[in-house]
């Protein structure tokens, strides 16, 4: 098998090279797989070829992630992931990490834990290898290299063109204005514009890319290039950057600030200034003077002003707005410094390619990275962009099969006739669905699946290539209807075969409703970019376009209203007007009275100028004000400026007065304890509580549990357990409680949607929410037991109304049993974090180091956030957001006592006096069900609590099962005195807990009859709560603003956790190790693909009965 | 190829006075820059010299040329249309002959017994084609010079077959089109201010003149590279642009250090430095 794998990697014959790994691994034993891994590891270390190394790394990753674990013996609980290896991994010392993990494997044998660590290491090393190569290629593109050599202003070889330095009679400098269309991908390329695909499979990397002008339907009277960049000389030796749409402006006086990307919203402009060579990357860290550099390039005492403006196009449009803005900025800077022949008009083909190369560099500098088609707006009209084979003389030759930069062929008349272009414009309705999603993981999945040549996905890729050919034929024949059929097929078949997560419930709802309403007049759907839900296209019979635009707005808005708590929407859906732009990026030189920047620039700056002391206004600025005021009177497009300026100068009271009131109301309604809040704030400010204080004392002894401390439920349990459990189920002794009060911060990076309602995956042909999946499991168990299982979902102020409304809308998913919501009774108000805690989190806690440039950007962002915390007021209330985003649930410990306080348990017991046990589990523990055998085990253990734990994998961070000073208990990760302690613990908490109700009531010193006494219950809860530790945590919260813009802020909140019940000596707790498929949690959407591929999804499906 | 004619351009508005500056030559005698340039030309074997001057400057220049003044012809450039136009102004003088082209604000110091111009003329005569003197120059100086791209001619060190000529390119363009194998990274072949050109260049300039606008010599040299064998040659010598800040001073120092007064100059410099250090 080993030889076969290496043969596949090294083969030149495509038939051999394109074989999938799965087919070979299926039949192999664990021993054969381990031997194959040893050989592959040696092979990738000795190979000099990029492609061979990367493919071998992905093979190694896939074997350790998907194939080897299932073939290992289930009883292996002894392997520990070495902490040193983990540290190496975090610091991106991948080779050292691999060596550590392999050494443990050699000493203790293969294990699930070590395989998880090796899988993560190989995968990250593979992506790092790819990123390094792309970076090297970007640097080695001819035309980019010199910028990395230049380190002193005196050596600067660029000079501003003389035309830009000639003042007009009114004293103004000319303005060079670049207008650039954005691009759309007319076929959806199957993500073949990912750099590595293009570099490894140039013949398969093809994109049909169209440059378009945009307008928002109903708002703008006409379409225009959505992206604008302006440049002019100023009489100060500074770099003045302004982003009109982000409302940000800065006078940059130091070179270091140019390289500080995340300091403000001007990162893109800074990246452009660097990538265009005005401040070349080679001068970073030189300590030289920006004024000297500007003197050399622009002239002594002079500087440059650069302004960017996006025509209010929302973020996430999938039209590559950011990349094209970057390209526009680079283009205007290159023209200004003579790096393009023409100061105005179009660019030549060579110059466009250079702008593309610089945009790639700029994206890398900014720590982002799109596909290679993204700068398509620089080119005119419709074009086919294809990967190009590397030939001798290319920097890539001998390293990768393809070049970094693709080749562009602008489609001319025979390819697409003018009337076809017109028809396409009359048929296509372009929209933004409003969803904001991170497509980064999708692009990694595509790369990985390509390299593994997974059979279905590889066939999908071939099909997508065929679809593109068919679309080209349809365009040549002028058959737009056929284009619609093909893009629909592309979306439904190859795209979703390659990445099932490309679609979602919102997109499918909209498509189905459009299809139902328009019938045969709906010609097709077409997905844009990384995933659907944002930018999308709907193709109609031309006569229907006007109606379709109106109706699509309504259909999308309606679907958004229905799903807004379930899926992350950044904004209201938008319908665009669009037109094909046939000239690509274009520049004009505005002189004399016309030499003005965009209206938005003046809306931003004029109020500041007017507020300043008139004596401080320079004569140039006075002249500009006069010029602008004249233009406002004479130019129709600036008519609206005067009212806008007054609005800025004398802003009306913000309507968020109401918002603040709502926040106060929310706090009152949800039992906010202000006294406790003030106490915690005081403690925080004085350092009595905080991230560092969460930890147990360093003197605490943390040891792994002994074999007798846990029951091994990893193997099939004895029939007696199953029979006992089933009998108790039949008697109605169990209810299921699903913890659904949180919003799943990691799931949507703090977007504040309800995770329980997220239709995260397709089962049985439809997208299913977490709630539906849990109910489907309870339905199956109910059927097995012959009686319905009560199911409770705990909620909080954040999730209650949404969950209630959603379940009503879904008619409780027709769940036959009792379904109750247990609303929260406690709430917290988030606070601005203490700088001390931020530093602890970012500097003391182990952190995954990022790739070089991304890390630089992250460091810069963190410095900005620390500054934000300091200037906003550490420990102050966090109120500058939507009310819902300012509050926080106070931890899942409260969710069980809430059952006591809110009457839900009393109600259940009244309805079912025979109810004796609860099965409590997290919303994201999808494999957990009321399994009769596990229930039987809990009954046999005769414990108050039976916790389910799983064997640890690398990703299972956050505490575990330990002997703490001799006592067996669960320890939360926040409480670990030393990071390395966690790595000595074999078992990780799944947070699934079987609860004996009467024993638990005893702990609270309550009886069943006391549950009707609200006062007594509250006092009991307070007493036990006081014995639970309070953890200070820092969570990310998103603040949305502008057109789909999002900022993520770290905020402080506190919580008490259910696992700490195991520390109470009077609570008899038992622990059982359960199979991973039962106990694992889905915390991050990036896990979904692996979860689907490793059999977890199939396992969950086997537990469910959907109707 | 027999090169008997030389053209010296000195009509640029900003360089009119430069050839009139005086300095002490390598032989210890005081001369104008123009006289030194004329001697450089005559030393190459050329016999007739034409100086292109700004209208009205001829007499001043004739005086400044010293002993060789009678061997000079003058033509005036009446319109400021660029360096190409200045060269074209000498078209009646050059006729159908190849000629040596020098600029009035550059002085040369050879590292061997033959002068720089002579080295160039000998290469042109041997190769029987146009040859431009070049010097490997760091990219930071690109804004000041014309630059050529090409490859070694017949694997001969210091001799290049030119395929591209560009005037003051940006490093971006230079890196894409003007990289010459064998040069250090970030270095390009920049003009040395000295060429041996063929009549084809003058014809090309004439065509450009008819088209109107500014005339760049580089443009005609590019055309030359497309049509004829055109070489670049690295000479054993140094070039001094006396139009630059301290250019004249540098030239004077270099000349003095190559002259019999070397010891005197060195001791003067040491004394200056010692006083400065105090």
C-alpha cells in the first residue's frame, strides 16, 4: 500500500495521479496504515518538490483524521498528547511538533489522541507550505522584487509624474481619479481560482469573469463603477489616507504606521500604498523617515492624499469589492508614479497584470487573500481567466505545474455577441441575500479535497469544468436560458458535491419560493463566490425582470425575517441594478475647478475644517472649501451635499435613546442583579477576580484519574443495563434537557444568532436545526420505549423569544411528546475588559500563532483593542451595541436551578410524578441521546449525577476529568493552574449529565413539594450558587455597522458552570467514558466537513427519526 | 566602420553653462569642461566635431574650447524639443556617416591608457555596428538615465546585444524588461553618455521630428535595436555628471587624484579631515 501511495503522488500519468486516497485506505488494516504513514512522512521530508510534499502531507492528515482512528482498538485510553508537541504546534514549529507526536506513537503505539494531534499538525503544515510558496511566488513576480530590496528613502527610484505636481491657477493640485468595476464569476468556477489549484492544476483552473457596474435597485438612478480611488499632492510631508465609506481618515507621519494595518480602518489603503511601491515593503522596520521618503518621491515638503470610496456596496457581496478597491488604489498609485504608461484612460494588458500581481501582494500584506480572479474588475467586459502552465524562465518552473498568475482572455464578439450581453443583463437579477459568513474554511476544504482526489469531489470538479464549457457554448449561441439551466445544475450538483456547505436553508428557501412563483419564467440560480446567502444571481425570462426585482426583494426579506435568529445576517437583503463594464479600470485627471475629491470625502472632512479655528486653515484648504461650495451650487450630483453637511455639523439626537431604554428594560425584565454586577465590577477593577484568578491555586495537585474512577462505556454495554434503562423509560422516569440558552459565540464568531435554531446540516434531504435533530432522537427513543419522552430546551433572554417563535412556526416539529422551554432567570451585563485580562488572554495563555503576516495584523489589532479598552474605560458597562449584544447569559450552572425556579420541573413532576431522572446535554452534543443502556448504567450507578466523558483529542481543550487533591471531579479549563496539567488528563468532559432529580433536590435541601414555594427555591439556589466558583471570561461580540461591516470586540462576562457540581463532596457523582461519536461537540462550523466525512453525521442520522 | 565625426550636445537650458566650467585636468593644466570633452573626442580618432548649442552660445563655446576651437562646428537647436532633437540638429554634419555622440555635461576618466571614447570607437569599428557605452547602475538611479536590456553578445564579457531601450524606466518596468543576465540584483545597464551611432538613428529621429512633440533619443535607439545589430559596451573608466550636486567637485577630485598632483591633493584632504575632526 505504501508504495502505491507514493506512486500516486509521483505519477505523471493523470490516471494514476488522480486516484483517491479513500479507495486505498478502505481495505487497509491499522498496521498497514501506520506503515504507510511512516513511509509517507519520510517521503515528504526528502522530497524537494512542492506538490509532492503537500500531497503527502494531506494524505498523512487524512489517514490520521479519517481512516486510522476507526481501525484502532476502542480500549486504548492510555496515550497522552505531549504538551511540548502542542506548544510546538501553537508556535508553528510543525516539524518539531511532528517529531514529538511520532515519538509518543513509537513508544506507546498508535492512538486516537496522537492521531488527532498528527492530523492537525500535518494539515497545518500543508497549508503553511502552500502559503509560503504563494508568498514566495508573489515576491518573485518580476516587477515586485525591487520593492523588497529598497530600504532607504535616498534609494527610492520612483518619482511622482510632473502633471500631478502642477498647480492650477486657483492653487489646487490636480486629482487623479481611478474608477473600477467589480467582478462577478458567471459560471462559478468550483473555487478553481484558489491559488494552489491554479498552480497545481492549471488546466482545470478556469473562470468566466465579468466586470460590472452596480447600483442599488430603488436607491441609485444609474449604475456606475462601484469602486473609486483618488490621489493628489498635498503641501504637507504626510500621507493622508481617507476611506470615505468607513468614515476613517488619518495623517500618517511615521513609516511604522504605514505598516500597522489593524490600527484603524485604513488597512486596505496602507496595503495599496505599500504594494504600489510608494512605501515599498523593503523599508519596513528601517527606522527611516516618511517625510524623507515623500520628499524623494513627491518633492520636498510635499505629501500625498489618497482617498477610497465604495459606492455603498455591502460587504460580503461576493463581487470582490475589497480586492477591486485594492486594485483601484494600486492602479492610481502606479499611474501617479509612472509605473503605468498612461496617466489616464485604460491600462495596457501588461499593466493590468502588474496591478494583479501587486494586488496579490497587497492582500498578502493585509493578511487576507482572495482568489486569483478577484482583480477581474481591472479588465474590461467578459473574459475567460485560465491557469497557465509554468514554463522555463518562470519563477514557478520546477516548483509547481502552474504559474501563480493566470492568463486573461477578453471575450470578443464571436464569443459573446453584443445582443447576448444585452440579453444577459435583461435576464439576470443580482442580489445580496444579507448573510455574512466566513468563507475561509470553505477554501481550505476545497484545497484539501482536491489534493485527496476524493472520488465524488473529483468527479464533481470534472463536471464543473464541463459546465463551464457548456456555458461558453450557450453564450456563443446567445442562449441565456441555457446559461440559467447550467448555472443551476452547477450549483445543485458539482458545487454541493465538492462542498455541501455552499448552500444553506435561506438560499434554498428563496430559490424554492422564486421557482414556485415564477415557474417556467425562472431560468436559473447562480451562486457567487465562496458560499451562497450573500451575493447571488437569479436568471429570469427578460420580460419578468422588473417584477422579479421587486418580488425578490420581498421574498428575501421575508425569508430573512423567518431565519434571522437562526442564521447570521449582517444586513437587510439588497437587489442590485447592474451593467457590464466594457472598459475596465479607468482613470481621469481632474484639474482646476474640477479637481475635487468625492462628495463623501467632503461630508467627512468639511465639518472638521469648519469646527477648527479659522486661523489654522491653510490658504489651500480655504481655496478648496470655496471650490467645493461653488461645485455644490453648480453640480447636480453634489446637490445633496449641503443638507448632508448640516446633518453632520448639527447632528439630530440619535434615535438610540430608545435603544438604551430597551437595554434598561431588558435588564429589568430578565432579573439583572445590579448589586452583584457592581460587586463583580469592583472585584474586577481591584484584581480580586479576573482571568488569572479563575485558576485553582498552583499548589493544587492535578492528576489523571485511575482506572477504577471511571466506568468504561466505550464498548457495548451489557444487556442488563439496556433492559433496566428501557424499563425505566417505559415507566416515564426520564426527561431530556437540552442546554440552549447560549448563542454559541464560536459558532458564528459572536454574531448573536441562536445556535439551537441553526439549520446546520442536511439530513434526509432537508436542512435540520439542532433542536429538530435533538427532537428526532427523542422521537426515536420514545418509539422504542413506547411512551413519549418529555424534552426541555433551556433558554435565556437571548434565545427564548426566538426559540419559542421558531418552534411555533415549525409546530414543534410535530414532536408528539411534551416539549417545554425553560426560560432563564438570570442575566449579566457585559463589561469592557480589563487590559490586564486581555494581556493574560493574549500573552499568557497558549495561543495559536498565525502565519507571519496574519500574526502581524493580529498583533496590530490586539494593540488597537487594548487601546480601545483603556480609552473606553476598563470595567465599564458595555452598552455601545444592540441591547441583545450587551447582555450575557451567566453560565450553564444556572440552567438547572432555573428549572426549579421557573416552575418547569414542578410542572413536569406534576404531569408525570414517575419522573425521576433528567438527561442534560449541550445543544451541540449531537450524538447524545436517551440511550437505554446509558440510562440503565446511570440507574445502576445509583448516583446523583452521572457524567459522560470521552477520550481526549487535540481539539478537546478546556479541562477534563481529574483527581484534584485526591478528589475525582471535572475541572474546567479556566481553572487549570498550569496549561500542561490538562495534557495529563485522558478524559474530556462531554457535559452530558444524567441527573437523579430527588438526589439533586437534596443537595439544594429541597423536596418535590417545596418546588411550589418560589421563595424557598430562590433561597436554596442562592445558597448553592454561592458555593460555585465564578469564572471571568472574555468573549467576542460583533458590532455591525454601515453596509454589512462588522467589528469584533472582546468583552468581559462572568459565568458559573455545571461541571463544578462535581466538586461538592455531598454530590455523589459517577463518570463513564462513552464513545467519541456520542460525546463529541460541534463548536465551530469549520468542524462540519470533517464531522460529515468521519462518520459522525451518519451516526447522528442513525439515532434520529425525522417524522 | 570608420568613425571620423563626433557630436557634442550642449543645448539644454539647464546645462548651457556646464561645459564652460573650468577645472584642472589630469595633466595639471586648467581647462574648461568643453575643452576636456573635445580632447576626449579627438583622442578617439575622430577628426571633425560638431557642437549643438543653444542659439547665441556658439561664440562663447568657441572661446571655451581653447586650442581646438578651430576644429569645431556649431549648430543651434532652436526649439527645446528634447535630446533626440538636439542630436537631429547635427544631421547635416553627420550625413551618411557613423558618429561618436557625447554630452556636454559628462566628463570621463579612463582606467587604462586609452580614453573612454577611444575604447568605444574601437569596439564600434571592430563590430561594425552602433555601440552605446553603458555602466551597471543601481536601480535607485533609474530616474536619471536611459537604460538598455539585453544579453551578453557572443559570451564576451562587457559586451551586450541590446534588445530594449527605455528612458528613465521605473524599477517595476525595468525588472520586467531590462534585466541583463550576469548583473547583480537591482542593477541595470544605464547609458554612460557616450554612443557611436549609425545614420539609421538620424533617419529615425527625422521621422520622429515630422510627427511632432518631444523627441527622445531612447525611442530612436529602441528602433535601432529592432532593425540593426546594436551593442552596449562596459568601458574601463568612470563617468562624472557635472550637472549633479557636487558633480563638478567629484570630477575635479577624481582628475586631481589621477594627476601628478595626487600627493598634494591627498595631503590637503587629510588636513581638511583632521581639522574637521577637531
